[in-house]
């Protein structure tokens, strides 16, 4: 057989492994430009040269390469390069079998010896100096391997064969490179896009071809064929708009490229809904309101006007989903969805999950508001054609909406939490050792979900490094994936095609490690909006835009939020809710940055928590609740005054009788007949079998700490996880241990630090008899047995590590690094190994220092504060403190104790005003008193030096300290000039 393109022809060979030949990439009618590209590749192929297809992001370059391979029936070895690619991924990887190491050939070696074509995608993603490994293979077709073999080009090998036998060459470990071996590299031009530039020696070995987007005429034909119901003029206006955004002029304005390849998806949606507004669809492909500043937005709006695409009166938006039912007939895993758009109803087909469709029952967990109804209807439309991405701020309900969407279509979800140092391997496959010490690969949740047809929720894509995400591009565009161990996942239709062509069964294909991706598999991505104008968080680049359709999740309007709160917590006082919401919306709508930072700690989630508390304890003051949610005790002065002012404007104030009520209240704790009572809150004492894990500490009761504990108990009864924030030495650990002691709850203790990783939080690996064995960390034990997990120093760990606690607290789900998973629902866990159900008694109590100088921790409260119920722990009031240190030093004279308490009280207020840095705490006072109790003869001035000698070299601080201490008659560092004699 001979294939001819234009005037170039190539003789075909029959492939040895037909399952490696790409399927179903050719279309019936090829665009002219594509035919030109294919002809050029064929010329290079005949010359034996390697090819580099360079061009803007999108699936076009890859599909041209695959079309060429399908035409010429060549086998493919595909590598998606990422920042984690190393030399071993390209040449040979060591594996252990039966206790001995051996080398397994990787893609480039297999391609060279079998005469396949090596497709390298994303050269700009690979770290510098990794790809030169291939330099000699590209130039002379030679390569030295790890296991001592040597690849040699076909001509030299054949010359040697004339003089020597094959067995001699094998003994010299020489391997022949097939004459059919070629490399096709796909990359982005780097100065324009982000990435590592091409290395000159590598660049010189490739022949380049610019594969720009399809020319206007070809693209227009393609879109006409998809959208037969839409007027041709509308399509051409849409395409002209998109092309303008890709032009040189708009990139100088700083606008990212418009994803031209997603236009076909947009036209498909418009084809089913011809009456829908075009501007609305453009928003989904190119959410310019989210990632552009003011100038960029106006530029895009002007262009929409110029091409008459902006909304007019007649264009409608989808309102809500009216009904969902399984499709009839032979179509498995499809659902018919009816959407009301304007006054009309339109029915269309979408992929559905493997479970039962959820009937429209109002669930208690999800309350439908009109904006969410509209969002779900829009998501249905996008779901028809492509994967999607939800962008919205913290705590605005992205996860809840994605879950509800999955329920409507009968999907089971697979949440994958992304974190910053995640590697490509964590996304696809992980290494582990078998019981006999062999190394093997375990597929990640994402891959198993693809095979089983689940809905994957990738949470927090704004955190992950963009170079890691590159591995998923082929999965999202083409639904194909090559894993590290050589397994290939194919799209269902390509798999069927292959089966019919080869006439073989599924089992045989699985032996050759080819698997089909389930037709209903879909990806939903959740992300926080990029910070406009900052250099750090620009994750929404041109490359990312080609992958998904975007939906912006707005935070609820005031009336909708009211509806949600009233429905979820029926018996909450409505006057209080009204005040709360007006405060929250006032803070959200201001342009003032300090007020906006306050608004993030009054997210919908936090408001629900405050209301839950009010419904249980209606006598509590709102002023107090809001201050507690914002942790106002540790806010900078500016923000605190802003909060106070806003509270006054809304009419939430603290009245004098509130403070009297608090002070006059009797704070005691007692345990009577197995019921614990702290202040006015009661709870039965836990009956625990593990007595040795219940903490028992020396604790002197005082009113201040009792108040904190009463508060903690209120939230504990509501089922919240607690976060305690405070300065050093205010007794956070003591309070928690005492609290658990009173409740008789066993605790597990974890201390975080700089080097904590996600793996070490969940498992502790240890080696036994040469095998890696994972032991459960305290976190997993607490989840299993229903203990209380105390996480100390939570602000010391990097925030990207602690954010995996989010899914555990929110949904009770988490995947451990050894492949087991934690689920919230007991029924899911029964009878399945590798699944741990969360014990109903499990709680988390997190301790952290307050954010900001002089503490050197990360801002734990800022990133995760709104999923915990927060408590500020402060130094005791003077009377409480005096009572407490009396118990530590019963023999120390009273006047000395009073002096100490008064002096430290003043130092703390100076620290709050920011005059001195170090916040002096109760711990220091207690240490001084202990010393005086043991050595009563020493002078007070000497003993206080235990604490203040830290500051003896800082002159300014020292002056302030000496003045304060002298004021209270503690003679520290006295000079003759300080001595004032009394007048006679």
C-alpha cells in the first residue's frame, strides 16, 4: 500500500502491534492547511529527520501528529513531559523482582528498537538539562543505556553484521535502532508563553513547523458543519471575535489568547439552544470578568460590541432544570435533560453516571436558590460537550454545587484534593512495594475513576504547579492516557474500533494492557479566582483556557442567603439574621481592602455556623459572635476599628448589661451523675475504654479559662471542629487537655513543623525485613477509633499541607498515600477493604499562634479559618491571674504577686498597641512565681531578669521595660540617678 499526499508518497508497512496505532483521528474531510502540514511531515519522514511542531496551546498539534501516524499506520510511544520528568522516565527505570534489581525499558528505548514514533509533548515543561539525554539519539541514533547496552544506528549495525555474527554483537550488548524510528516533538513558543526556553543544541536537531490555529476559512467550514441550526452570520461573527482576540494587537494589551479550539464546543451548545445569548457562551470559554483587570475588560467588551455579540433583549439565559430522566432505547449512560430557557423548554442528551438518577426531592443539605438553579442548568449545557471548571471565592458553595450536580445525574464522585508540591505521579500512578519486596504501580483515584465512569472533582487547581497539570491535557482533550507502567487508556469508540479491527476479546486487550475509558467519565475542577494584578496566582493562562468551559460561582445575594439560612436552621431569630446579613454584604461590597479581608471570614459557611449557635443559645450577643468569627482580638488596629465601625452602622452593639451578665455569671465546672456542666452548658461524660489516652494535667481553674471552655463546649455539642488561636504561653494546650479530661475523651496528638508533608500527616512509613510498611499516623487512628485529634503548632506547617485537612473536615473524605481512603458514610465502607469509615465521635482541635509579627508561622487562620469554629485564647484578667498564681506560690507575699500582675498587665497592653514586640504571657509570670516559691530569699529584681534578659541588648525596649517595672516598684537595672530620696 502507498499513501500519497499531494506529490509526496510513502510506502506502508504492516504494524507488528496494531493496538499501538492511533485510531479515529482522521476526519472525512481534511482542511487544506492540515493536509499541507501532513505533506510536510511526510517529506521530513522520507528524509529521516525529526520534527518539532510549534504553535499556540490547544489540541491541534497533537491531533495532526496522530492523524499522520494513523495515515501511515505507525505505532506511537507518547510521553507527556512535566516538571517531574527525569532521565529514568525517558530511558530505563529500575524495578525490583524477587529481590534483585533490573532495568525496564521506557518509551524512548522501546520506540527506537521497535521502530515506533516517539511523540514528546510539552518540551517547555521539562526541567532544564533533562532533555539533552536524547541529543545523541536524535543526531546519530546512538544511546548508552543504564544496564550497559548500547543503541547503534541501523547503518553502522548492518555494516558490523557483515563482519560479525549476531550473537557476537549481542555479547557486546549492541542493540540496533530501527530505521523507522522518528521523533515528533510538540511545544509552545516560550518567550510568548511561560515555560523553559529550548536548549540551542536540542533545537538544532529538530526541523520546525509552525502549526497555527486553523485558517479562518477552514475553521468556518468546520463550525458550519457543527452548528446547522444557527445563522451562518452569527457563527462568522463569533469566529471573527475569537480571531481578533488571538491577534498580535490584543496580546500587547495583555489579553491571553482566546481558546479557538473550544469554539466547536460553544457552537454545539448554541446549536441546541439557538435562542441563547452568544455573549453568555463567550463568557464560558473566556471568563474575562474573572482574570482581567479593568482595562482588559473594557477592551473585550468593545470587541463584543464591534462584532454585535453583546446581549440584546431577545437573548435568553437558561433558568432551571425542569426534569432529568434516563434516555430510552439502547443508549446506556445517557440522560435526557429538559431545561427551561426563557419561556420555552428544550430537551437534550448528556452523559449520565452509573448510579440512579436523583428524583427532585428537596434535600436538607442543598437548598435551591434561583441563581443556583440557573448555574446548574448552565452546567448541564456545558456537560453536554466538555469538562468544566467552577471558579468562585472561599466558602461560596462550589463543592456543594458540584456534589448536587453529580447527584442529579447519578454520578458517584471522586474528590481529589490538589496541593502545591503534588507531582505528576500523585495524579496518575504511585509506586509501592508488594509483600515480597517487588516494586509495583498503583493507579491513583483519578485513573480508577476514569475506568469506572465517575465524576472527578479536582479541588484547588489554583494551587497546583501548571507544569504538573500538563499530564492531564491529553486525557481532557482526547480522553486518552498513557501511564508510567505502559498501560494505555483509550476513548470508548477508539477501543471498540480496535476490537473490531483485530477481532479479539477484552481479555486479550487487557493482557496487552489496553483499557477503555468509561464513556460517562467527566472532570469538574474547582478553583479560586486568580488575584488580578498580582504576579503569583495567575494560573488561568492561555493553556488552561483550552481545557475547560468555565462557570463563575457568584456568592449568594442577600435574599437568597436569607432563604438558605432560614431553611437550614428554622428556629433562628430573624432579627439577628437580618443584621448579620446586612453586615456581611456591606463588607463584601466595599472597595476598601481591609473590609474585604474581613468579609472572607464572614463567608456563607461561617454565617451558617453563627446562626446554628444562635438557635441553640438565643441569649448570646451577636456582637460577640461576629468578633469571634473574625478573631477580632488578633486583628491589626486598622482592621479592628473598621469592623467596629461597620458593626455600629448595622446596629450590632455590645450593651453594658451584656458585660455585666458575663462578669456576674458563675463559672464553675462540676461532674454530677456522669453529666459535665461548665457554666450553663451541660454534656454527658464520654464513656471511654482507653483510659491511658485521656490527658490529665495540673490545672488551676479561673474564670477566663472557664469562659473559653464553655464556649468550646457549645461548639463541640454542635458537632464543630475547633481552632484555638492565641499568643504563646496563654495556656492553649492546658485548656484543651483540661477540656478533654473533663469530657473523658481519649486524644491523639500531632505536632506540625516546617517539614511536615501530606504523606507524613497520614502515614508513617517504616521498613521491616526490607519491606516498606505504613503505620497509621495519629490522624488515621483518631478517625478510625473516634478519638479527638489535637493538632499543635498548626501554623508552622506550610499551608499547602494543612489544606488537605479541608476535605476531611468538610466532607469527611480523604485518600491516604497508601491507597486507602476515608469515607464519611458507613454504608459505603461495609464489606470493602481499603475503606475506613469516619467514626461518629471523631473531632479535630487545632492549636495555632496568632498570625503576624513577632510570630513566624504561616497564616493558618487566613487559609483555613472558615472551616473551623474559631476561639481566641487570651491571658487571664488580673483577678483571675492573681488567683491562679496564688495557687502556684502560696508562700510568696501578696504585695509581690500584685506588683507582678500589674506590671505584666501594662506590658501586655503595650504589646497590643504595638509599642513592644513580645507579648508577655502568663507562662512568664508563673515561672517567676515558681522561682520565688522555691527560693524565697532572692530579691524580686534578680528573679525578673529570668524573663527580661532576652531584651537586655535592645536599648529601646529595655528603656520601656525599666520604666514600667519601676512604676510598680520592681527595682530592675536601677542606676544612682533613679534613686529619689524622700524630702524631709
